[in-house]
C-alpha cells in the first residue's frame, strides 16, 4: 500500500530535475509553484539560489514550513525539508487538508520508515493520494558555498559541531556519538552527490578516525545493494576516466590551531575575518546614510573578478577593481546619454535596476548599440560591489594595522628573527582581539615557553583589560598533551619557504578618482607554502618511493607520533569501502603508488578560508583534476577566539 503511494527514490539529483529547471522537466518549471522550506533547507539554498533565481524557475512564493500558510488548491507545492518529527507532522496536516494541487516532497536526508508511514496515512485521510507526485531522499544535508567548498552546518554559537562542543568538559558519550553520526551522514551525502566512493585516510586516535569508521560503514552498507546503490556513476568514472581512486582525507582541528587565528591578506579570507562573510553574503554599514547594504558574493558565477581574485592578495584585488573601473568608464558617457534620451537620468541603483528591466524587454528595438547595455549595467553593479567591499576592508586594514600583523605572524610561523619582542610590537595595536590572537600564535609556535615569557603575555593581557582564558586554555593543552611541540614542529616544517615579500609602500597606486588611496599600507606578496593540513594531504597522496623519510617524520611529528617512526601508514588509518577484507600493508602501499587526482580534505571541528585557499593553490601547483575543501562549519578568528575563551572558563 505505502510503496504504491510513495516511491522513495535514491537518486539525489531528483530535486534538480523537478526544481532546478532541468530541460527534461521544462513544463514543470514554467508552471507557477510555491517552495516550502525549513531553516536547514534555507541555509542550503540561500548561497545557490537568490530570490531572483527562484523567480526565474517559476517559484512565485517561498514560505517556511512552520509559518501560517493559506491553502492554494490550484498550485503545486515543492517541499524541501529535513525529515524531523515536527516537519512530518506539519506536512501531514497539509496532506490532510489537501492544501495544494500537487505535492513534491524532497527530504534533505533519508526519511525513516515510521515517518513515511505517517505521511502515507495523512495522504489517505485527506484524500490527497493522487496529488502526491514524488517523495525523494535527496542526500543534501550539507551546504555548498563554492564548486570546491562545502560545510555541514552554518555556524552558530551553540553548534554541536564546533571545536568547543567537541572539547567541552563533561560532554557525554551519547552526545559525542550523535555528533559523529551526524558528521558521517553529511560526508556520506557529499560522496553521494559527487558520485564517488573514496579511499579514506585520517590520523589515528581522534574524532577524525571515529568519523572515518562510521562513514566507511555507511558506504559499505549502500554498496551491498548492487541494483539500487547511489554510486553507479563511480563505476562509470573508474571504468572510463580515471586510473586512480578519489582520496578523502579527514583531519582534526587540533592538529593546527594557529591557522584559525591567523590574520590573513587574501580577499575572501579578509572578508570572512573583517566583514564576517556568511553564506557568501556580507553586510556593510554605510556611515553616511546610516543604512546597511547586503552583497551576495559570486552568486551565479558571472562575477569574473571574484572568480579570479577571491584568493588573491588584497593589493592585487585593488588593482583589478581599478582596471575594471577604468574599462567601464570608457562606456560610461554613452550610458548616461542613452539614459537621458530615455528619460531615466540619475546614477542611483533604482535607476540602474529600472533601466535593466526596460532593456531586457526592448533591447531588440533599440538596435545594436544598446544591445550591450544590460551587460554594462551588470558590470557597473559588480564594480560598485567590489569597490564598496574593498574600501571597507581597506579602512579596517589601516585602522587595525592588519598588514603589519600579517607580516608579524608570518615571521612567527617561520621562526624568523623579529626586530623587537612581540609584546613590544603589540603596544601599537589598539584592537584587543588582535592582541590576543597574536599572543596565542606566538605561544603555539614556540617549542618551549619559559614561565617568565608566559607571565609577560598574561600581564600584557591584564594591562590591556583582555580576558586571558583563551591563552590559559592553550597553555593547559600544551602542558597536558604536548601540543606545543606538535604545533611548533608542524609550523616550522610546513611554513618553510613561506612568509611575505614587501615590494614597496603603496605610494598612490590607484588614481585619486577611485575610492582607493593605499598610502601607508604595505604591498605584501605572500609566498607559496603548505599549511599543516595541506602538507598532511600531500604526504598521504605522495607515492612511498618519492615521499622520503623526511616527509613521514614531519607528518608524524605534526600529529604527535614519534619522530623515529617514518612509516606514515602506521600513523594514519586506511579505509576502502570497496574492499571486502581488512587492507594489508601491501594493499595500502599499492594504492599509494597511484596518486589521486581527485582530493577532498575535510576538517572535523571547524575550518576557514585560509586553509581552503591553501588547498586550492596546492591543487593548481600539482595539476590535480579536482580538489575540494570541507569542514563541519566555517569559523572566523573572532568566533574561534570565543570558543577558546569559553573552553578556558569551563576548565578553570
């Protein structure tokens, strides 16, 4: 009975077929419909589909499942929600009332049998059996922010996936197991969406290994059903396109705390640090007007400057914005003339938007000259966006001396000599959080810190009125688990050859006609280097014959192993869901002889844009076909400082 009413489909792209304008279902796209979401689905969709895109797909209304909704009996409804008990109850009520013309039920994660039966019963009672068109398990319980970047959850202070939650005193075994299960579910959904069954590597003896074990089992369970598993495309890819298997490396945040606090110099990471970039969106306060303005970064993939320079050093971005501005000005006079001719003078955004709407309908009538105007107006919108964002970043760089802090931290990470002691340099830094971040990094990057040196750091924090709980927590970690030697040795090795190069001062690099006056800001060019987790990926993806003893030693030191044990395969666990038996040492060595061209790094306990860009740069240098960075959640330095502070308070 139930199977006749509801036919759950394991194909995770069914949602795109019915909702994202797949040509096969174009008729459905042209029909007006409503989209019904929950909060989790909102987080998944918002970075990918702004309201304008939803309208283009025929969605005239999008509503939250838990809000009051009026019946629309002649309109199809597309549900995209988590299969929670609360959501199932709300959907059941909709079915009993037959609120919509038809129902397309898409669940973020698999729907359990009892909940499926509840929906079926509600459809029967409401006489809505014929209206239920599809019930689909989407396996989409993760958030895709870029083509090569995903997170499992949007950050919030009380997240169960945070570094704080994983290390909080008194956390129960039940809570830990629930958290690890949810992380493994999210990674399984990522594998299903990418259509891959990867080889899994992770350090032994931490949360990453427990996640890897659970993920390995989930993949095995799915592969048992050869007729109805989610990975048929993996077999096609292996048979036709690839000679090596994808490699998924699961790392633990505890392997590298310093990078989470590091002041950065690249565009996207600066936005995350300074402007709290969230879900690919930033909010900027306009001091003059007193209003806030939201900007969507990179939505739709048409922003060439963002695509080309989100990982570039800030001065390079400033030059790119100026170049785009100069190119646009060549056409500006023509645009103004045409606006005046059409009675739409003015430079405000409303006039531009009205102009774009009008031109979309009348371009063919206005002739070849006007044909390019919509593109020019879109170019102007993007230039205004990046000019406003970069100007705001520049103000923060000057106010907080972020270029000085970045250069200082690079020297600390390299163990390069400083012109003066860290505590003295920080005397000129006014932002309290910046002072705390630099001190923690300085503490982490020293193999040994004398009691006198530690007291000096604590006294500086007290003098500045800064809570010292975060530094106390890191000090306890160092004394209990020898974190200091691990992190220090990691950063000594991983950052060799790193650092910055100061070209010159930006006299007046950009013209006075733009909003950029870069006077007094250092033109720092970061050198290429591998961060600790990128180095871990490289070591695991390097054939044993060329890895050498030193690589294995370095990686062992990083995760706390003995430096005299050069065998990396004894330090890292190996899982292959396609193997029916336990892998032997020969099997592992044979697998490593064929480096993967498809790499995924996933970090348990939080990640950041600095690591993401570092992995992307590594993939480009190695000419890899695809690299992907993922983490439980993206955490900016302010948020991570807060987590360390709360851990310090809890352990006092």
